[in-house]
C-alpha cells in the first residue's frame, strides 16, 4: 500500500528535465538557499531529488492517523501534467491526451504547482494561526486546526483557479539551444501578458509556459523560440528572486549565476514583501473535507 510519506514539492518527472548529462548518477545542480550550499542531487532511487522532498507536507493527521487524500489527488493529476509538459517541451500542436479529461486534469495540475511549495503553504498556515476569524470562516467554526484547513482548502482553490481560466491561452517560450531556464521551489510567477493578468510557470529546462484566460471560445496554444539571451537571463533572474528554499539548474555555471541573486538586497526585499494574498472560502462550507479511509 502506498504511504505517500515523502511529498515532492515539485514532481520528479519535472525535475528530470534538469539532469546534467555530464554529471554522475543522473544528477542535477542544486543550491540550498537556507544552507547556502551547492551540490549535485541524484534522480535515481526512492529518494530521487531528495532536496525537493518534505515528509507529510500535504498530509494532516486526523484522530492521530495520516490522511493521504490530498497527496493522492496531486499524484492523480501528475500523469496528465506529465503528458502536457512533454508535448510543450517538444513544441507539439495540437496537444493530445489519452483520456477526455486529460487536458482539464493537466491544467489543474499546472495550477496546483503554485500550492505545493513548503514556503507558500507555511504562509497560509501562519495567516490562519494569526487570524482566528479567518480560520473560523474557512472551517465554519468547527475547530479544524490550520494545517488541515489549509490542505482541505487547496482542492477548492486549485479547482476555482483552473475553472476561471478556461478556455485557456498558452504561450510557450523556448530557450535557445545554448542557454536554459532555471527552476526553483516556487516556479510560478504573476505577470501581465498582452495587457492582461497571466501566470508564468517553469516547465522544463527549455520551456516555460505563460497562460491566461482566452479571449475567444477555444483554447489557444502557441510556441515561440527566443533568440535574445538577455530576455532569458532577465526571466531567470525573476525566477531566482521568487525562490525561497532551493534553485535548480542543468549546469554548474548557470547555478552560480542564479545563486548569487539570493545574496542581493533585491532578493531580501522580495522576501520581506511575501504575504498571503487570499484564501477563497466561498464553497468550502459545503465542499470537500479530508477524511480517513473507511475501515474494511
């Protein structure tokens, strides 16, 4: 029986894109921001990419037992998300999926990436610990503790955000052959794209996605290969500024460039501005709850 104990903040199938072919043991280059340490992390074995593992990050305890429903939900989205990322990386148009719900599940998995971060989940929980009225609103005053309330709400948050951007317009930006994107523990950024709010998500070492609600009645997929190295370097800087736990690169040189950014005043100022923006509570009172499996 799967225990779902070791929760990856970023799926292993994504981190594999940053494996350096010249490094041993299918490894990638990592910078641990809190420890200020660079190292290689292997993609092999049960603890592959161990830097991205948090024990029971998405699993609360109910009546003393581990409730794995949310981690199972994340895992169930990963197959469709993997298909989506592979096709984006390979510049495919149109996308195809093995099931009718594949594209919808992929978008939900994409949106969910923002809420798998240890740091982002801590922001939500701290807000709930400090705001008893918000916690009461979120849980209908039933005494649910902040971690469980946070994790239960993620189902609704992701579903609402994914529904709000359908149909969806995707712009995939591909890095030139001789330079790559970095990624980090918080690979999602807010931006304005074509005069409208959008999200940027790092998908692979060569592909990022910018997505927003489509202005027409259908999904749109476009691919652009960048030629300007300065544009890639500027975006990598923004990604590094958004990192809080770790940064990953597919080469030691690129990691050196990115890790330096976490030593700047600009990075510290971005940390100081971190705050919880919102927690949707409209549907939680009659919605989904994490529970324990029924006994046989």
